[in-house]
C-alpha cells in the first residue's frame, strides 16, 4: 500500500537569545499498512472541511543518518537529516495502541518535515518513553521509560536497532537498574564512549527545582541484545537559570568531545505558553573509579526557544549541528535546528565542531 502523506498546519514561533533556524511545517506518512491514529483509533488525515492535524508530540530524539538529495537547478545539494523520535504515550486504554516511535526527516522542499510512524513489536507495552540514547558509532539506541509517576513496578529500558534501510526493531529490554535517587520523571538520557567503554548518563527533570543531578554508570550492550549496567554511579549537579521556573533537564546529548548538552523546559500546562533553553552543562573525561568521570562546569546558555517546550536534543555524528525536538502538548510536535555558535569559554576549552564517536580519546 502506498503510504498516505499529508501536511500539518504551519506553526509560528518566536526565538530569543541565539535563536532558532526554523524547520517548516510537516508531512506525515503512515508506516506501511497503518494510518495516522488517535486515541480512539485511526483518524483521517483531513476532515471534510479541510482541517489538518499537527504531528504528535516528539518527546525524545536521536540522529540516525544523513541522506544526500539531488541538487536544485543552479543550487547545492541539500542533505536531509533523519532522526528517530519517541512519543510519551502511556499504557492506558486511550493510548495503548498508539505508535511509540517515528522516523522524522528534515525538509528538502516547502512541504516541510516528513514523519513516518512506526509499527514496532515491543516485548511489553512501553509506558511514557521520554528519551532516546544512541550508542555512539553504532546503529543502536536505548529507549528509556521515564517512570513518570514514580510508581511503575517495572520501568523498562529497550534496545532499538536499525539497518541500512532504517528498518527499526527491538533487540532487547531490561528493567531500570538501581539508581542513586528514587527513579521518577527521567526525561534526559544519553550514552558516551570513553576509551572504548560505554557509559549511561541520565538526569531527572526535577520539577519544582532549578537543580537536578546528572548521573553516570558503566554500560555494556551485547550482540545478543543483553543490556548490563554498572553498580557504581557518579553524579554532578546541574542548575538551569534559564528559563525561570523550568524543569532543569528535559533532553540530553553528548558530543564527541564529551560535552553534555541539556535542554530545560518551562511547562505551565497543555496550552502553554512554553519556554525552553539549551545549555552546555558538564563534561565527561577519562579518570576516576569508573574509568570516566563527570566534570561539573558553569552552565553556558547556547540558545533560548521561547514558545516551545524542548524535550529532546540531538547532535549530528556527535557534533554540530544541534537539533531539538518539541513536545508542545496540545499543539503537537516540532523539529528545529539550533543556531549555535561557540560560547565564550576560557582558552583551550572552546566548543568546536567535530565528527567522532568517542567522548574522548586520550
């Protein structure tokens, strides 16, 4: 069956500080054999009055690939970035049958971004996937349940894999390991590789406080899909001064130099008005009892995105450009590329674009 494709309404936004590079509108494609679905089942792309719907919320994001398109006459070839996004769908009667994952592509024409909802077989029904942590240099990512209410008896982390055609499947799952603090509302996670070893990093959104803890432990992912976490953790605090009243950690990614990029989001309710910021928050380097250590740093504001609720941060091949995914609740989901320039750092500690997979290669 030819996938159905339709355009979502165009949404406007205002950006402050370093601002955002707008990625326009959105096209949505169903996965083969599926159609866009709502709480009561499949919904039509458009009503008889011509009404069209925004894409569903984008709660977490991971970069998958860069696709090279054909050049426009007299112009340069326009690359298309491809991402995996998760939706914070709950395991309840209204949302149980909704897709948990989508492929999202940046626009190459005025039709805007393209969203393809995925029909994926999970070993259990995911409940509130809020973040995706790609394993550097591999076609694998952890899909992380948030334990939103703090009372899930078995919050789960899934292992997703994809092939060269970006066909995604679930290769394994594991309960959340024992954590330094009670597990609740984890919206930020990432994986770093330091001298050949993987490390799982996460932070709770810490609503009601401007400070959260960034936590890290060893991680092993086997070819058979088995996921193993270390028993020792290291932690550093992160305080988000901007925007005021925000959840300090709503998204996370780590670049090839070991720099942590954390989004913070202000969410007063399903109709907003929202506000967000992205900071460089800390750094991972070799050392310490785990073989890698978290180094706290003065948070550096990289961008403000007034009017949007950023819940995901994704770097392309472990470096710039930086993309964000938005969960604007009743307004739907958005994808944006940040305009980020190197902040004012002490000499020898500047942000610089780099392509790589290891957090550091000492």
